[in-house]
């Protein structure tokens, strides 16, 4: 018998390649090895050899052999066909989880593409054509594999978990040149002529030009943070493309240290130029990328000559120089300055990818968009049945929890100079309440504004279609009734038919953020109390107008307000409002709004008196 001893430092596996064997001993070992058997022989003998080896091991260890399968144990064709779909669904779910943890958009999009490919491979595998194939498919459209624990031929994806909320910068971003926070004196005496202290931009929609189908116009809502003046600008892609080109040229001409601070904006995903008709998915993706690019530009601080020039080019793209000069002439001396100062600093820190808060918000929005894509895939295209109602409700709860966590983090890390300045300028008010309102509004504008299409889809998925149709039908029937027919006493009836209250309630459809929607709901309710005799804009428990008197008036206002989808508005407010506000007057009036909608929807034929 030949005994081979391994050399010191040699690999555990002996290589038979001449290029990897450099010493004579290695060549001798390779030569003494027996030649490998033919591949065809190994394929034929391997199963038999494995069975013999397993049988010998059982005899040596005393383990009894497994009982033979009964003759009638036959695997059905449906179970065989369900396995590939389940495996494809599991693989797709794992890839989705990996995609959400990717910080770079290109890597995440690659994994999303692989996930959709795996999912389509599993879902297109048709079961065997037997007698109960159609029944199995119909049952799978109403039973989610998550709840039953069984594999279904039509895969319903589970909700991917959110990645851990780590407060960190965007990948490739450098820390800002100056620490976060503009001194109040610098903000009050704005030294940059021709430059406004903050433009908030939002790309609300994209429209294809009818005469040129390959050209897309982006509708941009712009708001001056200091004066609260807002306007709409229409921009085509080539205009934004030229703006980015100008910024790249300015960065090349600037000092290297300044250009390095601007590098992360130029490395953001930006659409390529296209000369053909884009699809709806392409338009939506380009809209999101353009919005991220514009908001990062708007969040820059004019701390250097380069940043001043970049901000100047950006603001001139959104409006004319004459319009900026007119904004500077608006007198705001009668308004408190400290909340405007805080709103400006919060906008810069939350929308700038080079800050910790901004990078965290952008990464979360990307992960949440991936979640919504999974929920959209839960729809059954053949039976027109949507299974993702529970998933949509879970996603909305998770979104509200993350928004609350970010708001709490900002409140805990916020410089106390803001609250001190607000308390000094307004000693009679609550400085902490003003700070919280500013933080809540800024976080909602950063997160919930860009995610408005996804949130609208989730809210629509949770609304009962039958109740919404019944509510709309009853509102149409009740719109021509008088105040007395709604059960409003004569001494409480309004001469102007509660016009102001109806106006404020109708503005809920126009608002994009939950804090703005809830403020309009409060104004609508408080107008009722003002018209009754309350002189202050607040609701008090000792008010002479009781809940029994208020509810018929509120029902009348809901019917006359002309809300397009009041049930959707109620679900949106209930899901997105801050939990701390549900205990006060916000929770009370939101509950009254829900009671009014339920009362209108439950009226049989809307033919009886409202009382």
C-alpha cells in the first residue's frame, strides 16, 4: 500500500493541472492517481452505490429501515405544480429583502428585476388540467398562503420587513462644510440679495404633450418658505437637464474643496435623455428622480460662492428674477420670525442627502416604495380580486410608526436655541407646542409628500368599496335638503348655510399633508362654534353647543361641502395623524367626522329625516 504524506504549506486538495503543480512531488502524486471513470458510468452507478452505502450504514448502526410508502400514496399533479410556484415565491421574497437593504439605487433595481423574474416564473407555471383545477385557482385567490401556511398555485407575496432605521448619510455623501443650523440673526438679516431663504419644490405630476408624445412636462409646485407664497411651474425634461449641466460646469470651475461638497448631488440617479415615447412606468420613475434632484438643490445653504451660484440658477429656473424681487418686497414683520427660521433649517436638514436626517429619509422612502410594489403584486389579474387589504393596513401602520420615530429623533436632537427663541418672542404661548408643529409638518413634507401616490394606493386598498358607493349615493340624494330636514333646530340654523365651514371642509381634497388636512377639518368645525356665538377660535367643553346639537350641523356641512371621496379622506387622516393628537380636540372632531359619514352611509334610501 502506498502512503502519501501532504507537504507542509501545500493545499488540502491535490491539483492535477500542470500549471498549478510546480514541484516534482506534486507531479508524482498526480501521476499515481487512478484515472477518473467515464461520466456516463458514474451517472449510472451513483444512485445504486449511494443506496448500498446507506443500507450498510443502517445495518452497522442498528437503525431500522424506513417503512415503504403505501401503494396508494400518489402525489397529485396540483401539489407537484404548487412546489415550483412556492419556491419561486420564496426566492422572490428573499431577493426583495436584499433589494431593500441596498443603499445604491442601481443595485436595488437589479435585485427588484430579479425578484419580478422569479415571481413571474413561478406564477406562470400552470397546474395540471384536472377536474378541480378551476376550484383550486378560485380558492387561492381568496386564501392567502401567509394565513393558511400552504403553498398556492398563485403566489401572494408577504410584506417585506423594513430595514433598521439607521440615522446615517446617503452613500457617497460628504458631511456639510458648516454645522447644521443658521443663526437667527443671519436669517433675520438675510444678506444674499436676489436669493430667497428656501424654496420648497414638489413634482406633483407629469403630463405627456399631446402634439409631441415623446415630450413630457413636469408640473412643479413651488412654495416660498418665508412668505408662504406658492405657484406652479411647468418644466420639460430638457430644461432640467440643462440646469444639471450648468451645475456640473459650475462645479468644475469652483475650488476642489467646494466641488467635493456638491459631488453627492451630481451622483444622484438622474434620467437619461430619451427620443421615443416613454411608458407610464418610465414617466413615474423619471418624475421621482427629478424630484429628489430638485429638492436636494433647494436644500443647499449659500455658505460658499459655489452654493450661492447653484441656488441662484435653481431659483431662476423655478421663477423669474422679477418675481423674486417682488417676494422680497412682501412685508412679514407682523408674523413671528422664529417659526419661519425653524422651518427653513428643518427643510435644509431633512431634504439634503449629505445630512444624517436627510440620508435616512431618502433610504426609507426607497424601501417603502419597494414595499408598495409587493402589495400591488398581490392583486389577481384574472379574477380582479385584491388580496392585499391586510398588507396595506400593515404598511400604513408601519409608515406612521417610522414617521413618529423620525419626528421623535429630531425633537430629541434639536438645538434648544429654537425653543428659547420662540419662547422669548412669544412668552404667552407654548414654545414646545410650536416646535412640535414645525417638526411634524417638516417631516410630513419630506416623507409623505413624495410617497403620496403609494399612500393613496394603500388607503384606497383599505376602503370598503360598497360603503363608499352607498355613501356617495346618499350624499347625492340629500344635497337638496334644507337645514330643517337635517334636524337642525331653528335657533341654530345659519343664514349663509354654513358657507365658511363648508369651504374649509372642501379644502381637504386639495391638501397633500395630514397636518394640513386636519387643520382644515378643525377650522370647519370651529366655524360652526363661531357662528353659534363663540368668539374664540377654540372648542371648549363648557360650550353651550353640545355634541347632539353639533352633529346634525356637521352632517349638513359634510353633505354640502362637495368632498370628492370623504371616506378616503377619513381613512387617510385616521392612519396618518400623529398618535399624540388623537387625545385632544383633533381626536374628538375626527371621531365626529367618522360618525357623520357612517350615519349618512347607513341611511336607507336617504328618505327619512336625519334625526
